[in-house]
């Protein structure tokens, strides 16, 4: 049996006993070439070699075994010599089906081959799957291969355009480019947003001493039969929306005057509307909802959620975590109902089993929802000693949601009250108050879904009690407070919000959202400010180029429709070659195929548009006009973004700070940035060399340097001599470009300073300022200094005394932390922020993680710190193990085999060329 991961193999082996040898492929064993070096010599001259896909021969892919997997392939081939049957037990989705096909094509087994599928790793599930195998599903393989080829064509054709027109090393992708566009568009909306101000009145009303509660809050809703404007009545430009003519917008003066007019005026209940409240349970988790809820409730990134879910699945705690289904098996439903009854009582369990079905756009083949594994569920307490940290918290979340899905509805009552009054100035007003009480919590006893950050929605278990009132009952206003509000720009996407938006729009696959988000973060298109996703200026340029010249490729509807087309291949309704041919080369029929196909295909689209793209235009993002009417533009250059404006015919430029979000670039900030000269702040002249000394802001921080004259060209010389390298020195932490003096600068430029000579060894001792801080150096022996000022004050005798001390191995005496945080969610250890050699970092005493762009020592939250630590742990190198089980001899395996089932017919694999396999496609 071959599975993907070593941990899965280790878990499964004991379930099957000595009759089986369980091995791991460690993921994919082969893929399209990653670069020219991977292309076999016999194909290097082919016109399609750079793509790795023979577009002129039915889009046949060129597959090569990746160098790091050659030893794995050799080991698997060796293991196949001693067995009498091969079970391909890779994951139960398209990706798993493709891995199984690649194993079959590469290994070319001479024994019968069957496909084994399971959705949880428990003994009963594994044994049942071994007894009920099937053939490889070629339609699923075709669908996955089409996606892989499509992504290669898209990336390899469009990415070079970005290299030429924006900057090198950028990438375009079928899903990543659209996800980036969503984030950029949200930032554009924030930039264009104009706030509107509106006022109302918050009242505290007294219902009398017999009422419970006696006092309650209400808000002004109407003035003279006109509704008082609220935030939803304004558009993004701060203007009242069309259709809002019948609302009254109060300003501060009007609200204060009205509040004064209502003082000591009688009020009475105009209406009481009471309705029963029912809330049904949430469906069990699927991939997208698990990522969203883990992001909201646990503050996990999508990648962190899927990493933890993968471990839980491979170790037999939950079912397969890549699924679009919310259905539960009959066994799982009974397990959830039984456990809910045991924990909460019969009254809390639904009268009949609840089954959740949904028509999922672009749904993968039917799987179960994500739930605890097994025929009976283990409580979080039962596994607490086996898993900890992220895995425990995620299991608890999945367990709670699954149990709650089979419980009764929450029931209660909602009340809406209207209170009328007349101001002393004659206005008739209506105040409103709403309340909710929960009389039976039902499923809320087990699980409550978290609301999105910034949402005005109430949590499902939130209650707000109002006193029992009757129509015509008199009330007294004990407090009337004019309350000002302003509309807010649309919130930036968080990872959960982006996942939700992509799923609703049908963009990409929920199973790939985590890797998509990781890609756009790693590529620098997006960075995090707290939990918010902020686009970089490079992302603005790339998205602008794509929208203007390749609009269909980043069109939301087209991208979603593309998923539907790929699904038709999975179901066998369309052929891989036919669809790819239309997408890449175009179609003849004016009404057939996609918009890309009708436009002549991707190849024509890229070729015809390349020369029309003006690099300066796509790399220019207009922002606003300054006070003098000059247009301020962000330019994306090859070395990063900068500001530019034309003043009196001259270009004026300014560097943009890396941590400045695009919507925070105001006219005031722009003027401040323009006020810093590009050539640096002139400090004066070095009296020794006569060179001018300047202080500058650089990519790696502020520094001082000298301006050297251009070297003279010797008479008759063909080449201009190389310009000598100027002296430079980084500013100390206590210095700034605005305040540093010429004296300070000359001291910095004097480094390294010769302290003296060691009388014993004759070695020169110098004081130097390095990337890890100030230090002494004698030959190859370096010793840290305690402070930057010591660079100029340390004497020879002090230096010799430092060298007499034993060399500190590891860390020196710990400096006090910059800030103390709470406990890490995974390890329950105290977290602190420290100042390190590469800048501030968070640590829990075991794991260190540098703060990222957008993270500040003062503002970082416990959740963000835990996320950084979790990401760092995940990137730590895996410990090597040597627990490989030796393959049993063929005769022994055959003799011991006791599993009863009909022997599968021998599968004869397609012949392979070794490095390249061309599959005959369905046409």
C-alpha cells in the first residue's frame, strides 16, 4: 500500500498487520519541469520545452521525477519486487487521484493494482477500504491534469509580461491574481471613501420601580414621521443614497437642540411587537467554513488551520479535511446524537436526525463533512493527553460543531418597542428599542459561532432584556445624549473574510485557499497589518496591468465559470484536449467556448497585447493633487515604490515607507515625505577629506555617507575608472536623520576604530559596528560590546579585560523584554517581545519569530504573536527518522496473506518513456 505521508503510513501499518507493507510517496513524485535544468536534453530544443507542455500534440505534459524524489521512487520500486498486489491509497480527492496515477505511470508495477479510498484513518475504515477497492478514475485524473496544465500555461505565459513591464520575479496565477485583485479593489474603495457625519439621540428610559429591568436604552428613529438617517443611508462618497429622500439627517446642533427640547417631556409606549425566536444549528464543517471559523474564533491563518487539520487527519482524529460537503454518515449522526444526549440530556437532542445538504458551486466528489473520526466520538478531554496546542483547539472546535449539528433549535423571544414623544419645540419623535431573550439554548449549549470582526451582528447567544411594557404606558427619559457618528470605509479583508468571499463567488477551490493566501503573502503582493490583508503598491501595478490588458483573466465571473468548465471534464462531459485547445489557441466558432477562446486564446492575447503595454503607465498609480494642483503619483520602480510629482517642470521624488498602507497615504504625509531630500540631508564637509557628508534614509535604515567626486579619466583611457566606494555608517538607535550632527556622522564614518594592540599576541584590536551590534575584533576572535557608545570609549585595557573573560557561548545576559504579552495559545507559555539582532521578535522561551512588515511592538496582539510562533514552528526542519519497515519477502507475504477478497485483474500500465509520459487523452 502506498500513501502520501510517512505519518499516515506509520498509523495505518498496525491496522493491517504483517500481510501488508505500507509505504509513503511523500507527496507527488513527479511534476512538470520547474525550470530549464529539469528538462531532459532530448526535449530542450523543442519550442514548447519552456512550458513543459507540448501544446501542438494534444497538450501532452512532460513529466519528470523531481531530483529529491528519485531515491523515494527507487525504494518504492524495490519494495514492489516482494509483494503480490499494489494498493494506491492516496487522498480521496482529485489531487490524490492524480498522485495515484503518477505512481502507477512511474513505477510500472508488474502486479495487480487497485485504488483504495478512505475518509478517516481508523482500523475499521482502513480494513473496509482494503476490502472495497476500485479502478483508478480517469476522469478525475484528467480534471486534475487539466488544472495543472492550465495553471502552467497561465503562469508561464503571463508572468513574463509582469517581469518585463513591472519588475522581475513576479508571478501571475489563475486564482492568486484574482484573489489579489479582490484585496486591491477593497483598498481602492478605502482610498476613494469619504466619510459622512450624522447624529441621533441615545435615550435612557425609566419604566418605573416595578419593572425589571427598570431602565433600558433606546435610540431616536423618527422625527416628524421622517426616518433619522443611519450609516446605511450614505454611499461611499459620503452622500445620501438614491431613495433616501424621505430621511432626515441631523447635524450636531440640531441633535443637541432636539435633546434639550425633549428634557422633562412625557413619553409613552406606542407599540410592543413580540415574536418567537428560533435559531437552527450550524451545519458541520467543510473546508472553507473550518478555515473561516478557526480564523475568527482561534485567530488561525488558513495555512495554520489546514496544517493542524492535516495532522489530526493523519493521526486518526478527524475525517478528511478537504471537502465541500456538509453531510454526515448515518454512523456519524448516531454518534453525535448519542454523545449530545449523554452530555446534555434528551431535551437537547433533535427529534429526528439532521442531515445538511447544499448545492455547492464547483463541488468536489461527494465526501463527508469534517468531523471526529470513528463510530463513536472521543471528547476533547479524552484526547487531551495525546494532542496539544493548535491540534487540541482545532479538534475541540470540530467536535463541538459536529455535536451541535444534531441538537435542538435554540428558542426564545424577540421584542421591538416604539416610544413616542413630543419635544418642547414641537417635533414629534419616535425612539426604538429591541431585545432578545433565549428561553431554551438548544445547540447553543454546545457551540456558538463567532461573528466577523467589525460586524454589527449579535452573537447567537447574546441576550438583551427589556422590561414588560404595554401600549400607552408612560415612561420617563432620565438621560438624553446627542450621539455623533461617522460612516466607516469598508473593512479590509482578513483571511476568513477573503475565504468567504472567494467561496461565495466560486473562485478557485476551498482546498487551495490556504496555499493561495500563502502565495500572495510570500510573493509580497499582500502583507498583514494585524489580521488585515493589505495590498502592496506592486500589487496595485500588477492588478492594474491585468485589468487593462488581460481583463478576462482576472474577471471574477470568468474565473468562476472556468471552474464549472473544469468540473465538466471531471464528470466526463467535456474533453481535456478540446477545452485546453480553446483556451490556449482559441476557437473558430463565434459563440462557442469561453471569452478567452472566442478572443483567439491565451497565446494570441499575450502576444498581441505585449507591445501595447506602456510600462510607465501601468507602474503609475495616481493618488491626488497637492495644494498647488500638482498630481501626486506612486511609481513602482524596479527597486521599489516611490512618490513623484512635477513641480515647475522638475520631477520631485520621495521614498515610500514599507509599512505605510496605501489608504493611509494622505496629502499631509506626502508633503512630509517630499520634504526629505532624495540626495540626503547635508551635514557639512569633512575637514580631513573635503568631501561633503550627508544623512540618508535607505532601504535598510538611516545612514551617513560621503559624496565622492567623479574620478578623472586618464588621457587615452578607453574606459572610465571605477568609482571608489564611499565610507558609510549606520545610525545608532538613538540617532535620526533629522537630528544627527556632522560631528556624530564623522564619528560613525571613523569606524572601525583601532583600540590598540594585544601585547601578548601582537594582534590589532578594533571596535566595529556589525549587523549583530557593536563588537571587538582581534584576529578571528570577536567579543560583543554592551552598547553602541562603547565603540568610541572602550580603551585597550578594557578591551584586554573583556578578552580575559571566557567567551560567551550562546546568548549573553538577557536584556529586558520590549513588551510582555499573554500566553501562547498552543504552548500556554508566556510570550514576550525582545530586541534581536534582526530586529524585534516574539518568543515563548522555545520558539522565536521575527515581527513582520506591518507588525509593531506597541500594537501586536496576543493572537498575532501566537500566529507568528505557529508559522515558525511549522517551518522548522523535520527530525529525520530511520524507522523504515523492511519489505517482507514475496513468498512470506503471499503465505501470510489472509484477507479474503477476489483477486483484482492485473492492471497493465501505459508504457512510460522514463522522464516523460504522454497519456492518450479522451477526445
